């Protein structure tokens, strides 16, 4: 009798333990599903805020990061890559850790998670500002106001505008729109979809740091190399996605997908940057213009291969480039938000596949 009772108790305890385990797994799955949807909602909300409001005019967090990174540089600077590596690790690592801490703190609070991701996405995106600056340049060139256009070019790129004529100012603008569509829109959304808030903050920190110290100059020739290489790495996939989406959305500006593909496939690797050529060649093909040539910076110049076969761009092409950039942004938002929202389905498929593998392994044993 005692044996029977003990066995019954053991079976009952096992059932309760199994039920508790299943309940715990179900709760964990529900939490994971809710946070995945919160991440997706945050990306959409942040993109919408950027599209409606643009960058904050005052107290922009990215500007604050730049000041902090500059102060850190003044303490750590040595003309060596090791010093640059430490600077990059600290300047990028701290935002990533802060994002990870905020992610952990909101693990069971999907509404708070969505708000944080939305705020982070709005902070790191720059699509509206990019299109606005391009539009201002286009209007200045259309009206023949070259002094105003030259004065405004610094908002888009670091070229010396003093001697640039209308076609060269237009080319600089179109090239900047093409490259920054990746840097300011596509790449942040991609990293937000893959890594959440840490991905958003980490990417923007790395990209900002590259703009500060990743350029060629006697001071940053070695110190800035780690930041430049990290930015290249983080943009490898987003830049290529930008090129493909530019081709896919070319009809929005009456471009030819086949021509855009032909130019992109032929010219994408001719650019000295491993990533910028992916975006600029696709834009050249979609608009039917020729990009590339001699770029004049303050104190130096570079001669780059031509991308595309058409005429040099003018003010009309700037307007089309801005529209195309917006279309690419909407396309990548759909892809990245869908990727984030589909995380529960991917986890379910993975669990199903693992159960199948375990079942086959058990059967063979």
C-alpha cells in the first residue's frame, strides 16, 4: 500500500513539474512574442516620427554623442591604431551597453520597449533631413543661385564647393543622397531589426565616429582606421540592400529597372569605398545620369571612376533622387519591420526543426 501511494505521489509530482515547465515555457514564449512585436512597432513609429518631424533642432542626442566622443579623443589620442581601437571600442561599446541594459529592463514590458525603440529609431534616422537638404539644394540650383547652393553643400558632404559649377554641385548632391540613404535610413533600420535598441545605437555611434575620425588626413591616418573599418563592416549588407532597393523602386521616378541593374552590376565595385559604389551606381542607373569624376576636398582632391552612362545631373535629378530615397526608405521599413515581427514564427520553426532532429536521433539510438 505504501509503495502504491509513493508511486502515485511521484507520478503526481512529475505531472505537476511537467505542467509547471510547460507553463513557464509558454509564458516565456508569450513574452518573447510580445517584445518582438514591440520592436517592430517601435521601428514603424520611429520611422514615422522621422518622416513627420525630422531631426530634433535642439539637443540632438547624436550631437551630444559627438561631443562626448570628441572629449574622449582628446584624452586618448595617439597617432597609433591601438589608440584608435580603444577609442572606437569605448565610443561604440558604451551606447551598445546602454541599449542592452534598456532592452533587458523592458523585457517584460512591451509598451515601454516599443516606446524606447521608437525613440531610438527616431534619433538615429535622418531620412527627412536628407531629403530636405537635397530639396533646398535643388531649388537653389534651379533658380541659378550658385552662392546659396555652395553655402548649403556642407550640410550634405565635405567637398570644397568654392569652384563647383551647377552640374558638379548637382552631382555632389545626388551622390550624397545615394550614399546617405544607406547610412541614414537603410543601415539603422537593418541593425534595429537584427539587434534591437543596441543595434540602433551601436550603428549610429559607429557611423558618427567614422565621420569624425575615419577620413584620410595626417592626424587620423592611423588613429581613425579602426572606426573606418568598423563602419565599412557594419554597412556591407545595408549598402548592397540599398542598391537593390534603388533598382527595385526606380519606376517611382520613371527610371528603368533593367538599366539600373545593368549599371549597378557593371560599376558597383569601381568606387574606392567598398559600400558607397553600391548605392551610387544604382542611383546613376535609376536616374540615367553619370556620377563620379574629380572630387575636391579642403586641401586634397580625388579622381573617381565614372558610374553610369548618361549626362551629368542637374537640379531636376536632385528632386528625383530625393523621391527615390524616400521610396527606398519605405521599402526597407516594410522589410525590417516584417523581419522583427516575424521573430516568433522563426523561433517556432526552429523549435519544430530541433524536435525533428532529436526525434530522428532518438529513433536511431
